[in-house]
C-alpha cells in the first residue's frame, strides 16, 4: 500500500474535515462530513469513554447512515459540539427525514483537556459554536498537529495533537484515519524520539527515524494522568461499500493500530474509541478478502496518523508539555 495524494483521510472522495479551536480555551473540535450520508459504526475499548449517539450505530438499529462524525475536546461539555454541527447541517437541509422534518445524525466522542492550562471559566459552553465553525471550515485540506480536537491534547510524555493519514491499496480501495491523541500512554519509545509506529511509516512522514534501537518497554509503566483525563478518539474510513457490521469489524481491527502506536493503550483511564465510516463508492470484489485487507489497512493507517499527530504538534505559550519537535530538536526531523 502507498499513501494517498494528500496523506489525509480526505483522500477518500466525498469526505471533508473541518477544524475549529480556541487558543485561550486550549481546546477545539474536528468534524468529518460527507457529501452525502455514509455508513458508520463504532468500537469502544477504553475504560472511560465519553460519547453521543453511539448506540444507534449498532447494526440492528434503524438508522444505518450518519451525516457527520465529531471529535471534540472539553470532556462531557464537548459533546455539545454535536449540537452546533446538527444546527449547521439542518440549515443546509440535511438530515434523516421524519415527515417534513430533517434530523441530522451526528455521533460524537470527546477527550479530556480541562486541566491543560486553558481558560475554562465559561458561562455558556463554547463547544456548540466550535462545532458549527468546524463544519463550516470543512475542506479536503486541513491542518494536523495542534489543531481541532487535538489542539489542547497531551500524552504521557509530550504534547498530543490531531493526526491523519491515508493508504491506497492495490485493490483500488482507499483507507484513511483521523485521530485526536490525548493518551495516558506514550507514542514514543522511552526517553527518545523514536515512534512506536515506526515499522508502519511511509516516506518519512513522521521523521523517518526507524524503530528504536531497543524496541520494547524497559519498565512497568505508571499512570501519569488521573481517571478521565486521557483518551484517544479516532475515525477510520474507506470508499468501500461496507455494511454497518463490516464497518464495525474494520473499527475493531483498527484498534490494533492504536495499540501499535501508543504504549500502553486501552487502559482503564483512557476512553479509547474508534468510529468507522464507509462511503460505499466502490463495491467489494471479494466479500472475504476485501474486508480482511481493509481492516489491516485501517490499523496501519491509524498507527501512522497517531505518530503524525505527535510529530506535527506545535509550541504555544503556556504549554504544560513540550512538543516533540522542541524536545528532540530539528536534528531529528528529515531534510526537505
């Protein structure tokens, strides 16, 4: 497999991503929206998730498609970002038809960034406004690193962030990932600059350092955040025509990529969650081989996206953690 032309989830035709953030708040929102409703599913493996409208994504539920997916900071307050996205979509005339009304279907997930140094003394929650702004900003090109839902994210070692990556398979399908990394664990090995996801890197997209000289945990890790303060939330997507059950299986497989890129992951204090989206633009050629390969690709792409989130994070005044680039210096970045 090779990276798509922009190495973003929006290399999948018909998908767009919008970011909105507030530097004073040190938080933000990211929205994935399609030109038309798309099949979606979810798999939760963390012990402390925060979600909205995820029950309806089960294969036995009435609604099989959604209008958008939301990743947000703000802990439970951030679920209000879905309200802003719903309002914006309704104004566009989009949504599930119920009589003469339209109800946009907008599942979402949140991460905890309330203790990252930002001003959280709001009277009215800012997240509906950020959600609508993110929807309005939706485009095929978008910023990663310190942007959107990853703007105020942290990890066990360095600043977190928003990441994305894509892959084009020999079968012609495209797979992409969008992730906000706010993990209790670390995306880098020990005290060094090397990424756990290094074996899956394509074309030096997060430094080209290769695997760490000693590729393995040296000690039993200690939690550096308290319960509810960590989470990695992600979306994996494809242009393949997947059923909701097949999309859920792709989300499940993609959790392997999270475990490859963050050590430890899926802890009792993380709310690790992955949505899956399928636009259905390309029919499956083989009902066994294609889903098998799409799941594998989703795990590889997500691992890469997680490392890119950390690699592309930028310094901001008042940071409580160094970003990867400031900690390890330009000597560890590839020449361009």
